């Protein structure tokens, strides 16, 4: 999966969690939890959804690497490469 | 004959709109069945029934907004239980008439999506839901309509009014006292990390599972923190521990649906229920018992960096427990300064029911429980 595909999947899954979010206006380098006003439960659901869709099992120690849209896309692209 | 009435889903609810009947005349009903969907300030609530019988005459049309306690339907083969009939219930003089076309709820949809679909006369059955679990969300309806109206979500202004009324009443009527204690979270954090490490994400626990369970077990040990206060009859402790979990609604607003029998749940089951409850709270898909049964509330703002949270009691409950963020702080350990992960736990309790001494023992027990997370 390349970065664009990873980003598309991430936006789709985050959109399921925060359907009111406008991803066109989100700062891709900003903290997702702050940008989307999501909490740890939402974030865990996001990680769970990525696991189900891609098989990538993100350990808790890597959560911070997915803190931003750019970071999450890079991480997912790398793990599915 | 049993009369099924518009339930009170919290101290802040005065009326509800009947969105849909889930059972029809002649249908058998049993305790726990969802028989209707009611629109409240907290979203579309699935209302359960607590008797066995057969759905009889339905007294209120869908779309009608009626006060709490209004008879909604007759349940044949079941007896009226005085304890379940609100004394303030007032039978309407005539069948309430429906307001404009009731929204379709055959498909799972957010209240905002249903509202817009009804306004635009769009059938939900024709839409593909893109929300969690296939729920139709507002953007699905907007796309179908071809417009770009901003998302309204739950009716947050009404929710804010309801919160304001309940909290003003609480602050006016309940003599709160407040306590706090610092809890060393090293044991809980370590145990959680080790427990989660081999698990897939869907099986992982969050710290909230530990704090909720600890609060529930402490409420079991100190029943003066768990129950309801009625000015006329005084305090009635609850046999069951149903923890109201404060769930923030994005964009503003707050609901505190209950996790039933929290003290008896294993951590995995508790976590599953927490995930389910939070998701449904944000979709506006809660059940009536979840809004009405809470016996004590737990709130946490730790993720937002808040160190100490002093809550306002949700009447008629008598206590609310708050958990703050875990921060690395210098503390004295064995006469030396050590850096430890510390969380502040707070208690706001009703002084008509308990004193600070008891509240302190409650918090101390929460602390002790979190030092042995493997036993929770």
C-alpha cells in the first residue's frame, strides 16, 4: 500500500468514527485526537479498524507514530509495503 | 392491564417525542424488549419494557411529543405496578396528535440524519449508511439531497438546556462536598501494558476499564455513595452498581449512560460494554434503562490534560467520581524522592447522605484497588 492509499483508508476509517469531520480542512501534521476531538476509545477503535482492514497490528508503543494524519499514512504504508 | 408510559430518562427530561413503535398491537412483549423509540435531548432512545404481556392499544401517535409519565400504550396480560407508574403521570385528555410526518427509523440512522431525511422526504431505505455498523449519518442524507448543509448532529442546544437545568438543580439542592487523593498508577499502568501487549487491538483494555471497575467495587463497599436521594423519603441505597459513564459528545454536550452491574463484570466485558456504549451515545442510539438506571457517575478528563476534575452530582444520584490525567510527578517513596506516574482521583458527594470521613475511605479504597489491578 502506498502513502496515498494508506491516507485514503485512514480518512475513511476516521470518518466512520468522527463523521462530522471535514478532512479537507484538517492539518495533516496536527494531532489527530485534538483535530477531530476524539478520545482514546475512538483512537482504539481506529487502530482496531486498521487491523481488521490491513492486518497491521499496531502495538501500543507505536500509537504515537499514528498521532497525525501524515504520520499514520507513513506508518501504514511502511507496514503494508 | 399494564400502562406503558413515557419514561423519565433522567432528572433533566420533561417530555419526549415518540419516533416509532417497535411493537405493534397483538405482538407479544417480554421484559427487556425494545418497544418504542423516543426522541429526547440525548438523541433517539430505544425504550425497553419491564413486563411480559401483549401489546394492546397504542395511545399516542408517532411524532407526538408528550410529557414524562403520559400513557403510551396498553400492555395486556400484565399488571400495573404502582412502583413503576410515576405518580406525576397525567393521562392526556385526548390522544396526542402527531406533528408533521414521522421520520423513518426502519434503518439505523443518526437523529440528525433522520431529521433531515424526513424534512427532505428522502427514504432512508434508499440510502447506504457509511457510519459505524452501516449507520446512516447526516452526510449520507446530504449527499442524497445534493446539498452541503453543515452537520447539525444531535440537537446540542437542547442538550445544553437540559444539562443546564439538571446541573443548576444539583448545585442548588445538593450540598456537595469535595475530596481528592493522589493515586500511584505504576502498578496499573504496568499491568495494563503487559496485558495488552499480546492482544489484538479489539481485545485491548483502556485505563478507563480499571478505574470504572475500581469505582464500582468501592461503591459496593461504601453503599452511601451508590443510590438515590429523594427529599421526601431520604436516601435509598441501590442494591445494584450501575455506573453512569460521562461521555462527551463531539461539538459539545454530554450524556452519562449507565453500564449495568459494573461491579460484577470482568474487565474484558466491561471494556466491550464501554466501547459499545460510547459509540451508541455518540450516534444517539441509547436505551432507556441506560439513561435512567445510573446509581453513581464516573467522569474522566485525563486525556485532555486535566489534573483534577470536581464533578457536579447528577440528581437523584449522590456521588460522582472524577479521574484526571496520569502525570510523572516527584513523590516521596521510602524517604527518597522518586518520579512516579500519579493520577488525581476526586469525589463529589452529597453531604445529606455521607460525610467527608466516609468519602475519604471510599477514595482510599479506590486507590487500594488500583494497586492490585490483576484482582479487578
